[in-house]
């Protein structure tokens, strides 16, 4: 289930920008609109889970239905011949796909005696699925070569995703029964669904600084998701999609290193290193090329583990520690809404605007494009260093406990 869940997503999402720009003549604003559907999906997902899945239907059945619908929408994206025809389908698809991430977790957790110990060994297969899709696109089908892109072969990534979504949709009905978690008469407010009950944590200055920094650092993150594959393809890097899976391998490796880094250097240093990694990776992208500078591109991709794990996973740990038992779930929901919802939404639109700004005669000035998110990450890092004092997060025992809990049960991004 986990392998297919992320294979479905990785099959098309990584190369989306390249396909739209080269085969549907999409501009930066249109790319931003397409990628922003992920943010809208992240915002709407809590309502679908909280109002429907947690109350009325088994999780595995909803998972199956959503993936079957997704297979149909993927096929419609496959046959679309213009951005205007393509966009409604990708919008609807992300609205129904994003909730499946939580549904897959629910099915997993319901079958475990100790999720904190068992979940990581299951969830890692999602990362393997994402990596497998990228390797198939680059090295098996070779859909992302310059010649294949010119021939429109990237279109077949949507067909591959549609087929795998169909398989997962049918397979989901064979999964163990996972009944609704809440009773029908249990009322849940909108503020509870979106994690807004945790807003009172913003009264704490340190948490407020972290919260704002989390939103702002998502702007550079959006540049990576939206522009990395088109950039690598345009500069002529061979097998770009397959090589981007280095980022997922790095993510797994640095996740294993996090407990040591936390123990040795503490929370603030870990967060700062994560933010500085964004600054460095985009400088490498700005000055790298597909010739002698290939190593800069590959290092930039490999930094994904530090960029993501050291800031976003550390942020989950910090939020877990600050919230306490009463607001634990609400606080995590609030951070997810702020980052993957609001932060990424802002980031995608800025990335689209910048891409159009530095486009002339069909060629991007990638050096300028990448230096902008690098500069944004640098400013965010400086502000964080100055204003985040980490006053009450130095109790080592509480920190190590939070690290252990989140390390073993967190939901990896895609990365």
C-alpha cells in the first residue's frame, strides 16, 4: 500500500513542470497554478478526513474509491492537449489525493500494536515507491531525455500513474477493515479540524518566530518542487528525474543522523543548519551546469535530506514538545496547514512570477532564478538566528523523547 501510494504521486509530480512547460506551453504563472493544487489539497484534506473518513466510512474503502477516481482523472490529464483542459483535472485530482496520505497512515496504524516502533519500517516503502517511479521514468522508459521530451513522451507519466492508481484503488478494498475512529454524534469544530485550537501557542515568542519562519522557508521549498526538474532538463543534465531520487535517498540517510545531531548540537543549531542548506543548494544550482559543474547540481540535489529533515522534521519535534498532550494533534495540524497549505501556496506563486520575470526568447536565466530563493532563505535564517532564543527547549531528556517519537512515526514528505 505504501509503495503504491507514493509511486502514484512520484510518477507524475516530479516531471510536471517539465511536461507543462515543454508540451503544453505553460508559462510560470500557469505552472504556479498547477503546483498550487497541492496546497489547496492540503487545506481541504482535514475536512475530508475529519468530516467523512473519521465518522462514516472505513478508511480502506475511502482510500480505494479516491484512488479509483484518481485513476480516471490521471487518464484525463494524459489525454489533455492544452493547459486549459489539463488544469481542472489536476485541481480535482489533488483535492482527492492529499487526503489519501492520512488514510494510508490510518490503515497502517490500525494494524499495529506499537506504531512508534513499527510505522517507520512500513512508511519507508513509500519513499522506495517514489524512488522507483523516478528511476523507471529516467532509466527504464527514458521519458525525460531531450528527444523524448520533444516527442511528448513525458505525457506517459500520467498513464503510468493512472495504472498504478487503479491497481492501488482495487487493492485497497482487500486491506484490513479500518472502521471510523469517531462516533457519528461526536461533534468536531472547524478550528479542531484545522488545528486552530493550537493558535494559543503563538503567544509564546519563540514558537511564533518558529511558526513565521516555517511559513517563509516554504517559499524556497516551492521553488525546488516547481523548478528543479525543468531546470535540470533545460540545462541538459542526463536522466534528471532518476538523479533527483538522490534527494530521497539523502532524506532517509539524514533522518537516521538526526538523533545524533540533536544530542550533539541542540534544536536551534539543527534548524539553522537546515535553513542554511537551502541557501547553499540554490547557490550550487545557480552556478552549476551539465558539464564541469555537474557535481554542483548533484550536491544540490543531495542536500535535500538536510534541507527537509533538519528543518521540517525538527519543526515537528519542536511543535510536539511545545504543544504537550492537550494540543499535540492540533499543533501538528496547524503547522501542516501553515507550511504545505499557506507557505507553499505563496511560494508557488512567487516561483511562477520569478520564472516568468527571467524568461527571454524561451530561455530561462536560471542563475538569477535560483539566487532569489537562496537570498530569501538567507534572510529567513538571519531573522531566525537573531530572534529565536530557544529559552525553554534545552531539557535534554524531553527533547530526546520527542525525537524518538517523531523519528519513528513521522510522515515523510515527497519530496
